């Protein structure tokens, strides 16, 4: 038996995950999987394993994992118990448990961030000096305060849209749909006001925003002129959605670099192992995204980012798992979301709320359902009246109750509450899984020590 086993150079610390993938690339072998799989694949190719070990490595390449068969009953029982706990615990039936894990997650990541900043003291010092200079300029009186106030207004306004964009995509599947809740209504507001005023010379923010000018300015109100007025907000919102897609990428990349299995990618491996005829519709969609990214690379990421795609988290996980360079992933994501997708969605809203389209819709609604037409027209008139009111004109008070803002604010409150609770639960479960994985590794190490030594 001992004659079949050779000393393997790949298990030493001298070989990083990236070096192992380079070796696999030279041999035209698959480069996916955790570190242990990469090592076994190289050892099987170069003849460092016994026949039984070669068979196991080959089965892993076919996404058939038989490692669980070698686990002890104690380990398997513990794995099942921890998996059941993660399934049962949620924000509604175990709020204290979820909040506890969420607090641990925050503390751990704050410590990690502080550790990274302490090692990069040059960047940290520059950042601190810049913040101190900005605060000093902000609080000192002088002629520069006019510029400071203008910059503050722009930073707060555009930063708000960036944060909304991040909130839209950072929820790992439960993001807040801020385009429909904030950006879409804002664009509709600008569009309706532009057609009502016959001009684009109005302010679109602040307490005196959306007030028709006394004298109409030069220029024609068109779809493109309206888009030019909201393009900056659309761009920064799209940039925020691109930033919000980074966590799945970094989590999967860190897991692959450390040689750990990424739970989300294991889901893809299980789907790939299924018979194509047995896959559900959502599973086929995931396989399509997986194959698209594998074949097209940058342009596959760009395509996925440029269209409304609820599976884009999967794209980030795949790119991180296969160590796609950051500039490739983020560059394609940024162009797709900030420049293409945000523009398409914004133009669609402008077209939908343009005067011609609204008139066409009301005209056909009156023919099909006169009673419903009266209600819709009344509510739209109330909104247009509200949008185009002057500072001291009608609409300042004594208006009838408008149901649209009341219903909208209620829906908005409920959706924000759901988003926050889902995000807290998602991060808490992630921390719970990390601790459970550490518990399992400790138990496996203990079980491994109890095994008899190989016969030499």
C-alpha cells in the first residue's frame, strides 16, 4: 500500500490557491472548488494518490461528493442539528437570537475593518487628514462658505441616491426596491411637472422644488430633455446598485481563497449534478447565468447587469468563486447598472408618464370603464395639482384627503421595515453559519485524531 503513495508537494503552505489554479491551468484541468479539491485534482493527475483516492477525486470532478460517507455519526448528527437550527431561527420566532448573532457580526467586522486600517496606516492617515480638513472648512466662517454649502447640498443629494442604490441590491436577495419607491416616483414627478409647466426651468429639490416658473424658459419639453434633467440622479443611483453587488463577490472570493466551501455555490453544484429534465424553472435560470458567465466573461457580466435580473447575486458569487479579477467584475457591473440599466428604466418611466401616453391611457380607460376612469382621472389631477402648486398658491391647505400619498407612505413604511428585518436576519444567519462551520471543523479535527494512523 505504501508503495502507491508518493509525497505530495501541493499540500504545503508554499502553494497558495492562486498557484494551485495556475498549475491546474497548465494541465488543462478544472479550476473550480475549494483548496482541498484543487490539491486532490493535481495529486490525482500527477500520480500522488492511491487508486481509491483517485476514484474519489474523479467523483468530485463530477460534482459527486462522497466525503459525508466517511464522516462519523457524531459529526453527521451535529451537522444535521446545526442545519436545523439555521432553518428554524428567524427574526420573527427568535428575535433575541437573531439580534445577538447580528451584534456579533457587526462587532467582528468592525474589528476586521479596524485591523485592515491599522495595517494601511498611510491610507488611513490621508483619510483622517482629509476628513479633518473638510470639517475645519465646514465650521470656519469666511467667503468659502458659499462654496462649502453648494458642495454640501450636492454631496447630500447625490449621496442619498447612492445609498438608495446600495439598499436596492445589498440585501442578498431581499433588497429594497428603491427604484419603484423613490427614483421612479421622482422621475414621474419631474416628467408631470415639466409637461404641466411647459418648461424645465424649475427646481427639482428642496422646499421650493417643483414650482412652475413665472416665465417659461426657452427649450422644448421632450423625453430627452427631461432625461437630461434627471440623468445625474439616475447615474448615482445606478452606481449605488453596482456597489451593493460587491458583498456576494467578496464573500465567495474569500471562501475560495481560504479553501472553504461557499454554501451558495454548493447550491449551483447540486443543480448542475441534477438531470437537466429534473431542474425547476428557477434552477434552469441559474444554470443559464452560470453558463453565460463561463463563456462570455466580461460581456456576460455586462449583459446580466444591464437588464433587470433577480439572479445577479449569483453572478457575483460565481465571479468571486472563480477569482475573476475585481476590475473585470466591478467594471462590467458598473457600466451595466449605472450607465445602461438605470438609463433604460428612467427613460421607460418618462415615456410612461409623458402627456401623450397619459392622455392615450385615460381616453381608452374612459371607453372601457367610465366609472374607473373618473376615479383615476381625479387622483391624477390631484397629484398633478400637488406637483405643480406654487409657493403661495392653491394647495397650501384645505385640500381634500388624497388617498395616493396615504397608501404610498403605508406601503413604503412596510417595505422598509421588511427590508431592514430581512437584512438583519440575513447577516445574522451568515454569522451563525460561520460559527457552525467552525464548530464542525473542530469536531472533525477531534474525530480525525481519533482515527487510526494509516498503515505504512
